[in-house]
C-alpha cells in the first residue's frame, strides 16, 4: 500500500500518476527487451583463415623438426648383431638349398629381411657368407667348419644381460 503523501488528492492528478506509472513500466520493459536482444556477434572468419593457413604451413614445413637419430650400438652389441646375422644367414641359405635343391641367387631370395651379411656363390654349390668390419670380419665357407657362434653369441649375450 502506498502512503498518503504519494497518493494524489484530486482525480486529475491521479490520472497523471497512473500515466506516469504506465510510462515507467513501458520504459522498463523496453530497457529489458534491449538488454535481452541478441547482440550481433563478431565474425571470427578474418582471424581463423590466416591462423589455419599458418598451422597447415607449419605442419607441412616444420623448421624445428629433426628426424631422430638411431641409437649408437656398443661394441658388444655390434658383435652380437654380426654373429646372429651370420647365423641367421647360414640357416636361411641351407633351408633354401634343402627346399629347392639349389643355392639362392642372392641372400634376399633366401631371407626376405635385410641383413648386414655378404653372400657370394662359388662353384659346385659352395658359397661364402661374411659379416663384420675390418679385423672383426667373420667369414663362413659352406664346405668348411662353421664358425663357433656359441663362442661368440653366448658371451656377448651374457655381457648384454649384465
């Protein structure tokens, strides 16, 4: 309830008072409508296009990217790799000879994965396999004794497992 001081005493002022209240109410509704009206959103397109182009360019050409280097093998690991590669090559060539009755033209025919072993076919079904580098080179001749792989592989494997 309104107190007596705010109530108009004559009907003409009461009518003005009602008109004023209605006008304030409409003004308040208009302000609220303006506040709730969706604002025009700014387009991000001018920012996104150059940013996307820069990301694509950097993903294709990355100046800071370097290919990882393979780990360096120790002497012991290289010896083990050489001995095992030679043993695998001997087994592959002998298995090929047993299944086809002839020697392979290359080591790739007998074993599909690359090995660091050289294969040379000699006369009369004799072949040589060599692996290693320099003074550490091991050569196997098919008509000769097999190199002592156990004597090479077992100590190297034991050294690696320590």
